[in-house]
C-alpha cells in the first residue's frame, strides 16, 4: 500500500442537517488536490491515498456520527459503472448500499451511546433454530 | 493499528466502523481498485482476467468453479494480511447475482484456519440488535489494542 496510489472513497451521508454541498465546501476550503463528485448518497472523492485519507478524516469531524466512509474500487463517473452510459437500472453495488442504508440511523444512535459511554458489553440476541420435537408438535397440532 | 478482514467484504458499515475505531479494514474494494487502475489490455470492464482463476488455485482445487477461484484471487491476498476478522454470518446481500455461496463458505473456512481473533455476528434486523452490533464491534476493536489514528 503506497501513499501515492490513486484511490476513491465514498462519503455516505445520513443526516438531516448536513448536506453534500456543506461537505464539498469544506473540501474546497482545504485546497486538497482531489476530485470530488456529488452524488445522491453523498460524495465520491478521488486522489492520492495520503490526501484522500486526510480529507476523509477531516470530513468525518463535520458530523462524526452521521457520515460514513468506505473505500471504493472504481473512480467517480466510471463509464462502466455510472448509469448515464448504462441505460438505467441499478448500478453495481446499489443493492448492498440499499440494504445497509436502512440501518444507518441505528448505527448513528449506537455511536452516540458510545460517545456518552453507555451500552458497553451489549450483546445481540441470537434467535436459535426451533427444536425438532417442538416442530413435530406444531406439525401434529396443525395437521390434526 | 490492526488489519481487520471484514466480511461481507464490501460492507459500508463494517468498513466505516473498523476505520472509525482506529484500525485498517481489509476490504475487497482496495483489490478491485488496484485492478481497475493498472493499465493493460484487461482494464475495465473486465475486473477478473483469465489469469485470476490461476492465482485462485492457491486457495481452491482446479475442479472448483473458476468463479470461486477468480473471487479468491481478490479475497486471498486480504486473508493473508488479516490480523483479525469481523464476520457477519449469512448476509442476505452475499447471495444472488452479486454473491457466490461457495466462495463465502471458503472464505469463512480460511478465516477460521488462521490463528487470529474473530468476531462473528448476524446482520441486525431490529434497532436494539443494530445498537448491540455496533457495541460488539467497538468492544472487539478495543480489545485489539488502541489504533494510532
């Protein structure tokens, strides 16, 4: 992993008071040498790894619990991914994004809990599969 | 900073949380990016080249479908670098046209053969579970040592 490698990062906003334009302005102010593309979910930024990482860290401080960032394989406006040249339809990666987007408000509230020092040691409740004997009882009751 | 392998390997939530808690997420996007930005005859749209199933032979036998071996050419190097792993069991998004159940099984198996700390979770379906999901990842990454970011 080289600091001079060109990489892209997706900035996903799930906020009612931070808009992609606010983040873009902050990037312009920083005068970082990167490409920025505004999208429906937030932004895509591209540039040298060291610069992109630095900008991503700075962006996160704007609204830390509502800005989500991940690396992206393809550059912004890539003709093989962008829907402009593909004649519509969901672009690769959309379904993953759509599935996870619904959880982002919950992730935000969990991050706020961590900030307040609450919820340490919380565990997920795992629903165990039904026991075969119980299942047999259900079948007998339903069929009878 | 610990290199944490995440699965599903293109997850926004996992990638963000690991990065946020001060560690380096090992995500497939990095490997895809390398392929796309390396100039050559096999530049996009072909992300997987005929060479990749050969690289995948390191992880899966020759009779295994080339799709599995091609995917392993991307995921294998990440697995080798991994110092810890966060695995989400049976994610809905890893199936269908985007996923490959056999690759998923192989990746899960290979992660378990490594002697590294692993956190296994389910994808949350309720608000309470989603909160616990984040707390569990936070506690796990805390235990890996403090990040230097």
